[in-house]
C-alpha cells in the first residue's frame, strides 16, 4: 500500500498548516510538476500575488540553484517558494537568506541531530548537504526597498544519496538516510513554512534567530576557501554579524565583511 505521508499533497499540507498557524500562508499554489517554483513565484509576485503566497511542487524539471547552477528536483523532496513583501528596506534580504536556513534547520532537527548551516544558507546533515536555498528579490524605489523577496527552498527528504548519481552522491544526503523516525512530508513542509513565517515576522527582532544561526554554523571558527569573482582565498571565519554577513580574516590579516552575493565557500582539505 502507498504511504500517503510520503507524497506531497495540497490538502494535507493545508491541513497541517491549519494545525500550526494558518496565517503563515495566504494562498497555496500546488504543482505535481513545474519547471521552477522560484520562476512561478516571481511571475505571480510580478502580477501582484499576496504576501505569504506559497508555491510548492512534487518535482521540478528546471530547478535552479545559486550561481547559475541547476538543482536536481526529483519526486521525494520538497520544492517550495514563498513570496514575502517586507516593509523594511533592502537589509531584509540577507537576513531572510540566513533566517530561512534557521527555519529549515529547526524543522529537520525534529527528525535528526547534527543539522548545521553552511554559510550562507545550505543546510547540512553531518557533512553532506540536505537542503539548498535560493532567495531572489525584485528591487524598486531606486534600490532602497525590496518590492518582494522569493525564498526558494529545496529539501532532499526521501531516497538515498546514490540515486543522485555523479559527483552529487558524495556531497548530498536526504533526511531519510539520517533518521529512524517515519517522515510525514506534508507535516514537514508545513513546519518549514510556519518557521519561515516566524523568521519573516522577526526581521526587526532578529537576536534569537541569528544566535541560532551562529550556534549551528558549520563554518564559524573554520579555515575555508572563499570563491569570489573567479578568485580563491583562504580565510578564517571570525564571526557572523547581526545581519548574517560573514566576518573573515584573510592570509594577510585583513578583516573583511562578506555579504551573500556571488560568493561560495569550500572547506580546506
Ligand atoms: C542551491 O543549493 O544552490 C539552492 C537551491 C534552491 C532550490 C530551490 S527548490 C525550490 C526553488 N525553485 C528553484 O528553482 N530553486 C529553489
């Protein structure tokens, strides 16, 4: 018999959201398959979709990741995009980027320990990636405010890392691989969104969230390679500031602040 807790279902997600906090979703758009929920979200937001509209899909055939990469999105994962319209200015973007990782981390922790955040917003279980987050925003008002932000989240829930094939199998994992608890995917999706809503509503009062981010950081205190504009630099991560920016010291003892942008980190072997 098919276990329906393993299959994303619109009514079941709504039912779980109702149990947690119904104000966290104003509208739910559900797809069996779409190209990219972030693209759907941006189209809907440009047409005036409400704050807290949720787009969710069982699979994507054109899932996108950071830095122009693709994001493998087979059935068995959660692929969602959440449209928010923050009142505050652009500074919300980096905060929500970091905060989204805390939202996902908290939801995954009910299934397994050892859930950590790799700056800026990859969620790892052990030393393998279980979730990627891509935040995209539309800027208006001469760049002073974000008209909307789309928070796109992809979580590997069921399956084995081998099924990701190629290089991915060594660097990604799924929640199922790391837990003995039966996973209810609809409940998990609802928990992620409810946590994300809490993060969104805490943008002006971010202390708890950024503390959780720091406490669960995979990179704080580590030596890592920073890749930026085609250049590679070895840095030591000194701190993560209140907005989620990374404070690093380079080999020449220069201290720098790194916002998100097109920057990636890799661990020193
Ligand atoms: C990354 O790891 O580089 C970020 C991956 C983000 C994937 C999610 S899945 C839902 C949403 N739709 C997309 O096309 N991308 C994001």
